[in-house]
């Protein structure tokens, strides 16, 4: 995914949260283990680190503990 000249001058910011996803300033292009590529043009994306997400590699908050009322 090409970046505009102003974007290439600054490093991409990634925020680590424990437990939780990696928050990446977008847009991003993610290469998966099988070699396929997924793209998001959003200004920030959450990448799953727990592998429980049904939308992997995007986080769907499956890492959160569920409490029953």
C-alpha cells in the first residue's frame, strides 16, 4: 500500500495494551502466515494478539473476559 510522501517521513505508531490488541495507526496492509494480504484504510486498526477473534487479524474483543449477570 503506497504511502503519501508526508506519511513516509514519520514512523508508524503502534500501541501495545495488555491484555488486548495492538493498536496501529492506519492505513495498514497485513501479510498473514499463509501469504495472503488484508488491507484496512481506517485511521486506526486493532490487530488481534490472542487469536480468538472471528475476524482475525482484526480484533473483535474476544480477549475480554465475559461475566454473567
